[in-house]
C-alpha cells in the first residue's frame, strides 16, 4: 500500500530543501512532525518480555554483559 505521507516527505525534501520552495519546506516540517508524533505514541517498540510476580524475600537482578567480556 502506498504511503501518502512518505510521498509528501520525499517531495518536501526534493522541492523544499533542494529546490528552495518555502511552502514545501513548511509542509515537510509538518509531515515530519506527524511522523515523529506517531513514533512517540507507538507501542510497537515496547513489548513485554517477562512477567513474573516476586514473593517476599525474592529479588530481581538485571545485568548487561559488555562486548569486551566475550
């Protein structure tokens, strides 16, 4: 399915930034702002990996091994 906002983003870069059209530059800023807001509101990036209830006395340790330790 074609992305109309993608088309507008491409045209804004081509005609606004490269071509020097002020109207396309403003429209491009608005379209890029909509894209940013959609990404910020999206929950696709965050997903539940583990869900477990801790009982009294139990603890949870989260650690990360650096690439140097391998």
